[in-house]
């Protein structure tokens, strides 16, 4: 069936290290992917997106990699900081009208000082 | 932050009562969405709108209705609230429906 899932529910990293959060998707028709960050008590915050015609996209301290062959998406955070502690969600858009997104369950990132 | 507000931010209501949540945007975006977020289920789409008076169902629309009479406002109504509708509700907006969605701060609804 169609699903967007995450490999790990929690991830703990040392401050200053790089973090990698993974996401698997099953719908090969998906053409747009987004990563969101959600801090406790707040709404999801857009981090970065990537379209299916790209393999990699970089932002400020973040990089998203898309491997369409194995239907895998990852978010890399460089030099992780305490402020990066949050739940991270990946979401996919199957190219349908209306931009409906399917969200994964989320990975909680904890940064140790 | 994108200009999105939700009201009320917190509400406690009794089973069987009607409840309306409001989402207001100042970005003039065409698309608006209502999601609910529950532990173990992530974010799930309830309804969305692709223009004034144009709405469609999401994956968990049973028990909910929506209305959009103005570009800036999208209302979510629970006609007769049930305990299973206790959740955190988020509104989101998108300019084209083919790009990122921006989320509001959420409404925490408790149905007793």
C-alpha cells in the first residue's frame, strides 16, 4: 500500500555532530517531498523540499537526498545544535490536485550538549 | 512566520455539542487545509479547499464539515463532537497546491 514511513522513531546525537534522518516511501508516482520540523506545542515548520527530478538539494545547514531507485529520502543536518531538537516529519505529494500531503510518523531528534 | 492564525487555541467541550474552529490567513493563498494530529498517527488531512466555496475531503473527513466563504477564512465544524475527535488541529496554507504548505499554531480540542 501507499505509505511514508521513517526508519527510526528517535535519534540522539551529540551537539556538533551531523544528523541523518531517513524516510522511506512506497509510491513511485510521488513527485514532491517535504521535510518539516515540529517543536513541542508548535505547528510544523517547513525546512526544505525536493522534487522528483532532483537527487539533492541544499539549504542552510540542511541537505535533502532523494534516491528514487530505492524510494528513500533523507534529511542531513550539519553541526547539529540544541535548537535542532524536535520531531522531524517527511511528507510526500503524489502530484494530485490540491497538493494533498501524506505524512510519515515522525522522528524525534534529541541533541545532547 | 506565515500569516496564519487559528482560533480558539484551546477548547474543552462536551460530547454531542457543535464546535467550530477558525483558520485565518493574511497571505492570500488559494489553498487551505485542515489536519489533525494524534499520537501514533502523525498528521492526517481532514478537508482542504482549493478556492472560495471549493472544498474536498481528505482521508479522515467523517464527522467534519468545512466552509470557505472568503479567501482568508477556512472553518472546520464538528457537528456533534465525540471523544474520538479529541486532538490537535492544524490549519495549513499553500499558494499553488504544488508547493510547500505553511502551518498555523494549532488548536487543542478536548471532548469530554
